[in-house]
C-alpha cells in the first residue's frame, strides 16, 4: 500500500499543469469548502456555486501558495472564506444558519473530512479564538464579529450600530490588537 499523496505533492503537480491533481484536491476538500460556504451564505445553491468558483481560483492561483506560510488547507479555507464573504456582500444577504443546517453541513463532511489530527488542531484553535474573543470588551467583539462572520463593512457596522465610523474603526483596531496579544500569549 502506497502512502497517500500529500497536499504539497498535489500542488506541485497542479502547478506543472497535471489536471489529475486538481481532481484529487477537489475530492479531498470540496466538502470542507461547501460546509464553510454554506455556513456563511446560508444558501445551498450559492454554496455549491462557491465551491466551483473557489476551485477555479485554486487552479489559477496554485503558484501563489507558499508552504512556508502555512498549510494548504488553511490557504484554501482562506480563499473559500473570502469568496463567500464577497458573495455575501454582493448579494447583500445575511447568514442565519440554523442548528439543523449546521448539522447537515457537518454530516456532509463525513466522507472527506480532514484527518483527526487536523480536526483536533482546528477545534483547539476555534476554542482558543473563541476564548480570546470573549476576553475583549463587548463593543470591540461585536464589531469584529459583524465584520468577520456577517461580512459587513466598517460603514455598514457603523450604520447598524448607530455609531460614528471613526468609533467603529477604533473599536476594531483596538479589538484586533487585543486579540493578537491574547492569541500570542496562548500560542
């Protein structure tokens, strides 16, 4: 039995124009990208379209991946997250995923889920970030959550909260600085 092909090997093959590598990457990560897009967009059709568009971006930008800066899965998740947020802004819809939809999305991950070690690391990181978010003042946390999870611009946050734009910018900057310190302490 041969060892599974690593993400780095697949990316190398992809940058050399070997189309089989794209298929292997898609098979490995499509469900993860779908679940992330569904969580943000709260629309199965839009999430399916996002999966296709994200993998087109991966195909086009494979040469941009730098293994020294992190794992391929994190790079791919970043592309998927940014694409979904851009789509959310374009559509001007807001996510309102129910617990049932979250469970459905998680169930769809079962066959091609990341390795248990990767899941454990991701869960640890999610808890660490959640703890850090809870440790900063509510006003700062709310601004960061509205920007990251709902895809609002700083102006949209200011409008929603009825606060001046400068106040929102300051809260986000201070909140991000505090998060960085807290996350560096627990790294």
